[in-house]
């Protein structure tokens, strides 16, 4: 459980500092980029869920 909390807190800390240190307008390439396809968004959601659950599975497996 501690590893899960640490993972989520570290990710939140990274997002917080990234948002504070990389401000500004997007470049022309970024502004003209196509939106992310729904299938890729689904894959990213699955990977996020798997990364959050992996520490729980590891803790249960080690007991």
C-alpha cells in the first residue's frame, strides 16, 4: 500500500513541477498536431491503471 501511495504522490509531484516550469504558448507544430486517436487514449488509460495496480500485485505476491 505504501508503494502505491508513493507512486501516485511522485507522479502528482512530477505533474505539479512540470506544469510550473514549462509554461508558455505551444509551438506551431504542437498547435497544428492532430488529436490523439481514441484507440491510443484507451491504451494510455490501460497502462495508467496497470502501473497503479502493479505495486499492489507485487506486494500481494511477496507475502
